[in-house]
């Protein structure tokens, strides 16, 4: 999933981020406001990870996210 979609729907995706990185506080996640660089930095700080490792985790998490918009079903005619 492209990050722009995560950023635009951050209130939904921050719940998933909290599931992945439980040490991040609600306040930290709120203040990140969907900014990918800020999230990577905060993950590194809170978990004591290198910038590269935090980025690797974030990239993996991003790849697992799916579009939360409802699917549009077309009727067969």
C-alpha cells in the first residue's frame, strides 16, 4: 500500500500501528499524524533500534496493510 493512503487515513491505521508497536503511546501515535519519517524515528527511539532496522520494520508493516475501502461489487447482466 502506498504511504499516502495510510497518511490520509491515519486515524484508522494508527490502531494497526499500535498493535504492531505496542510500546508507542496513544499520544505519540496521535502526534505522528501519519508522517512516515516521524513514525520510523519514534519506533527507533522507543525500541532502541537503528534507523535502518526501524525502517525495515516499517516497510514490512506497510506492505501488509490493505485498503480499507469497501469493495465495489458489480452485478452480472
